[in-house]
C-alpha cells in the first residue's frame, strides 16, 4: 500500500520526472544521444506530444492538423525576435498566445463535428494554413525561404536598452544567457517539466475526468448535464497551445520558421509519437517522442558504408545480402521504417509501449487488478 | 386535463411525426409530484419517442414540455438535465472505460459544478464531497467502486446507470424499460430499489413491458397505442378498461 | 464565355481523377466500413504501373550509333526496336495504353492482398485506428516507391498520335482559341466510361445488388445468409483497380512522383466528405464539381480578386459544406453521424 501511495503522489512523480529529464545529458551519452541538438528535440517534441495527448488521449478526437499550431508558434516566436527582443520569454509567450487564438478559431469550427468528420476538418484547415503560408501570406511567412532573422530587424526593445551595434546576427538569450547548446536544452527541459506537471494536474482534475467521460460516452455526458462543446474547445485550445509552445521552442533553439513545419505529415508524426508511447497515458507520449527522434537521428545517419562496417563480421555474400535488405530502411529511407513501425504498433500494440510494459509486467509478475489500473496513470 | 399545483411534468398537446408517420399525436399528460407514472403500450406505440421528446433528443413538431412551470421544449439535453430531469436508457449508457466510482462521480460533478467548469489544476481527490456521496450510492445499489464498469453484467450496468441518475437527485427520473433483459431475481431487486427511491419522494416516469413491474410500482398508468393515449388512470382503472383489453388482447 | 468553357474543361479531367478515387473510397467505406487512407497510394501505384511498363518496354542495349561515323559512338537502343524495328517503336509509343491492360490484374491483386492481409483485421476497430494503420501503410508504399524510382517526377508521355491538342473551339463553332490536349479529353472520356461501368455493374448485376443492399444495411444482408464479406473483398479489389486505372491514365498529364498519392488522397477525402460519406453519386458529383471550382479559382481574374484562393478553395468549400450541410451534398441520414 505504501509503495502505491508513493507511486501515485504528485510530488514523487514530478521529482522522478524532473530528475530523469535534467540528467538526460548524462545517461543518454552512452547511447550517443547526449548532445544538445538532439536533447532539445526530445524536450520539444515531448511537449508537442504531451499536448496532443490532452486532446487525442483524453477526449478521443483525432486531429490531423496540429502541425499548423506548431507552425504558428514558430512564426510568432521569430517575429518576436525580429520586432521586439532576442529574449526568449516574450517569444514563447507570443507563440503560446497566437497558437491558442488560432486553435480557438479552428477548434470552434471543427468541433461542430465529431469522428472522422472532425479529423478531415482539421486536416483541411491545416492544409489551408500550409498552402497560404506558402503563397499569399508570404509577407508574414517569407514563403519557401522561411522566416529568418536579418540585420535590418528593428528589435525595438533591444535597441532601446542598448545602443551598441550588434555585429552579425544576434542569438536568442534568456537575460544574457545564450540559448544555444546545453543552456538551450535546459531551458526546454524546464518548460517540458512544467508542461508535464500541468498535464498531470489536468488528467487528475475534475475537468480531466469530464474529458475522459466525453471520450467514453458523449451521449451520456450530454444527458448528464454537461455542455460538452466548451469542454472540447478548451481541450483543443490547450493542446494547440502546447503545440505552439513546442513551435516557439524550436524557434528559440534555432531562430527560423518554415511552412514545412505545418504540413500534414508533421501532424501525422505527432500522432505516431503519442500512439507509440501510449495514448491516454502521461509519460507515453514523451517516451514516444524521444524514441522517434532518437531513431530518426540514428537511422538517418546510416549509409551503405556504415552498414558494411556494421555487418563486416559476416561472410561477404551474407554481408551484402544484409546490407541490401537493411539499406532501404536507413538514411533517406528512415520514413519507411517509421511507416512500418506505425503499422506494427497499431496492429499489435494499439496501447503503445506503456501497454507493452504492462503486458510484460502482468506476465512475469502477476499483479492484482488494482495495481494495473494505477499504472495507467503514470 | 388541467395541470394543478403539484404537477411536475406537463406534456401539453405534443405532436411528432417522422415523414408521414405520426409517432405521437395530441399527447396530453400530467405527472404529479412524488408519483410513479407508468407508460405502457404495444411495440411501436411511441413510448420511447415520448421520452426522447422529454429529454430534448427530439424536438416536437407541436406542443410543449413543461417541467416545474418551465418550458423545456427546444432546450438542449444538458440544460434539461440541469433543470432536474435524468434518464435511464433502454441500453445502459455508462462510461465503460471508467471505474464504477468514476462513473458515479461524473454526474455528481455535473450537479455540483454545473454544465461547464474549468478547473484543470484542482485535484479530484480534494473533492471529498463528491467522493463520499458516490461511495454511499454505490453501496446502496450493491456494486464495488473500483471495478471497471465495462466488464459488469448487463443487470449491474443498469444498476450503475440508475445510481448515476440518482446521484443527481433529479426531481424527475425517466426510466426506459429498467428491467428489460433482466433475470427474475435482478428484476425483483430493481423493483425494491425503485420503491426505495419512491419513498424519498422522487417523481418517476417508467416505460415498461413487464406488467408485474408496472403494477408493483405505478400510481398511475397511461396506455399509448399508435401515438395516442387511449387510456389513463389508476392501475385498477386501466386493468379493467375495455379499450386496453382490446389494444392488448383483441387488437 | 470562351474562357469559362475552357476552365470547365480544365476542371473536368482533374475532377475525373478525384471522382474515380472518391468512388473507390466510398465503395470501401460503404461496404467494409473502412476509412482507407492508403487509397491515394493505390492511385500512385497505378501511375507507377505505367512508369514500370514504360521502363520495361524501353529496356535497352548499348549499340553502336551508326549515324556518327568519325568516331565510335554508342547509344541506347531498346531491345524491342532491335528485334522488331518499327513495330517495336510503335509498341513503346503505346506504353501507357498497354499499361492499362497490365494494371487491371496487378491492381486487383494488390487490392485483394491489401484487404486480406491488413484491412480485414480492422473491421471491428475504431475509425481512428483504421485511419492510422492505413496512413502507416500509405507511408510505407510511398517510401518504397521513392526508394525504387527516386524522388523526381518521371515523364510518361502519351502515344504520339494523341500528343497534340484538339481544336475544340472550331469544332463546336466557338472561338478558335479553345484548344485542348487530346489526352486530357481522352482522360475525361475514360473516367466517364469507368464511372458508368461501375454504376452499371452495381445497378444491373445481382452481385451489385447485394453490394448496394450491403451498403444500405449490412446486418440485414448478413441475416439473409449471403456471404457479404467475400463479396466486399472483391469490391475492395474493384476499388483498387478503379484507383489504379485513374493513376495509369493520369501519368501523361502529371508525371508521377512518390507523393502524388498523398496529394490526391487528401483532396479526394475532402471530395468524399463534400459529396456525402457513403453516397456514390455524391462522390462523383463532388469530384467533378470541386475539379471545376479549383480550375476557376486558378484563373488570374479570380486570383487577383481573392489572392491565394486557388490554394485553398477545395478546403474552404469542404469546411462550409460540413458546417452548413453536415451530411454533404447527397449523404444519407445516419451515416457516420454521432
């Protein structure tokens, strides 16, 4: 009983999560993932997936348009760098606000429908945003080139505070600390921990229970006196804000924004992350995001030569055979691996890795059903 | 029929048709405070349509639903529920992914917090009020709180749904065949449960096929056939009515 | 007036492609209840059937180029030309029509194995899971094509005879300025014929009757003791063939590349929704309608009035339709509603 209580206590969960996240540079180093660029991605996409899960995992509404909010967050952040200041706090704030407002607009309309119609409406809106970002909105998005910092940017606040001319392009800062490398990672990590905390609270709140009720039986919710529409809109906006937060962090670590971030395949990726880890669980989406970004990094780096080295211990004929079989899946072919993984997970393990761990747990250490329902939450 | 002071629900001259089919014609019905009003009738008589009109699932073509002096016609389901009307469905509508306890907490939250409240940072465990009430009710209906509701038997699912509705202390409870598909034993225990609620003074409208259930519960019975009320009165009156005999036996 | 006529023509051939894909999507959804995100991939596979047949027919050998005499020059000459001379050249020229014959059995096989190998395990699962697994499959097919054919569009020309343009204007007594590529006219005729054939099949055969009854009420047909599942498998194969043929024929219009399937899929889904989920007639009507609308939106006059409208018109229409008329243009009540 005591161990159960500890496992369920908010403080314990947050302490363990923070410790694991903040020490990532140490424990990920042996598997070659201990460098800032990749660590930043883990944190950023982890946030994206946590937010996506608040919609898809808790309410069951499958959105195919969340990349649009990611894009809006990035654009808003880069504009904040261009117009106001290189400080990252306003950038993040604007990213969240703009994507939240945008999510409200899209959610307000899309949530008039449910099921597959909702999915297609969000997809349609995301494609519209993507197409517009490439064409008419070029003054805002800078079209195909993408939005970048230039020397001519006004940066009003920065120029008020200091008259020193900046040589070259300035970098993003948090009150003097440059947001590149490890400091960039730690900034993202702190935001991730905050984001995780909020998601944890949401899932344990009455509000969260209502969302789960909507997922389980929307008809019953209506006849139980709940006005489900504002609940859905709130959940949609929150998850859109998470996406915007992730988008603005992308701009923080690398101050540019491009329309390709809004493409629907990018929306598909966050769905995959969430499912791979475990839909409706808290830690699952973070896990899924980390794994996908890690393997993307590893797999895309492989080329034929590296493969030959890998299989060098085999006899020549067998070595060549293996290289031929494996090579379509690595390097440029990383997306193939991703697609196959996607299918395998949905066919065999729709509950994702968390479900897999549970199954193993149940098989080897027979546990009571109450312990099982607890692990759903963490 | 003139509604008097202690009328809780007044279905006033309601008419509903689907295409050319008159599902309900000129329905006029008053349900008095604290009574159990049974609606019986052959299949396709319009009983479920009538309940659906009452809870806002269907909008009547004509007429009005007046609950407690307030017009419900055209209001959305959640508003009608918030006004104090709860419904048990023919096939149990519960949250199969949630535990029995959570199933009952949800309607209590709706009663306490209203149709929308944004409290994402509050912990459910701090809602001791809702928790205690739910535990109490679950004990009343004889279920165990930590069971996953999806794996309950059909009878238990119905009992759970009833508990969910009762948890809201509705002024009016609508029950659509509460004992359909139940064993004799389960039926009897459900009757007992419903009698217990009656003692608390809750008004009920019951649709039922099982005459045993009807006559053990109802204070008043309306007989529906082809969308019209053909008889209305106390159980004794209805039992002896020639029209009803004909509709059920002679037809 | 002439410009409008031309725009309608322009929209019709693209609309034909949308209609053919949307028809298959609707068939699969109506009969099997499957939301198939890999349907665009079938269209793409059709197009790459044409590419492969073309590659096969032009399989070449290095031969000495006799036209260059002052040094030893070599050129690639297709085997078919070496063996059969002019006949070989003609066969190569007709690569796309030949591909149609090849594509029918190939696409049928692909369709059937897709249904038996993957889709059938998803009948009882949620629409979200169906969408996700077929989305995964679409990525896999797309990436396999990319690995084999590269990422550049591959030109797949139509036969020489029809490579020119038809002067429709003068044929119809309108302005001479209305000229239109022969192949696109053929595509339009082709899609109308295929659509008519599918509808005739569904309308006039017993098989089609069962399928229509199944789309209407699956349980009822099951109760009658007809083995619907086997029939529906064949319907899925048929849908694959229709999508594949649409793809083969589209290859000369738009040189196929690996993401052509996804591009068409997203639009076709929008078409299905606008037409009304589960309505075959709606899918076809909406396909042509949206094709024409898109073509009007890309007119310069319209673009100057509403900048960017050509990029978003289809999505915009879909959003409006879904909100104003949730069942779509011809959707039946109760299909995919809450």
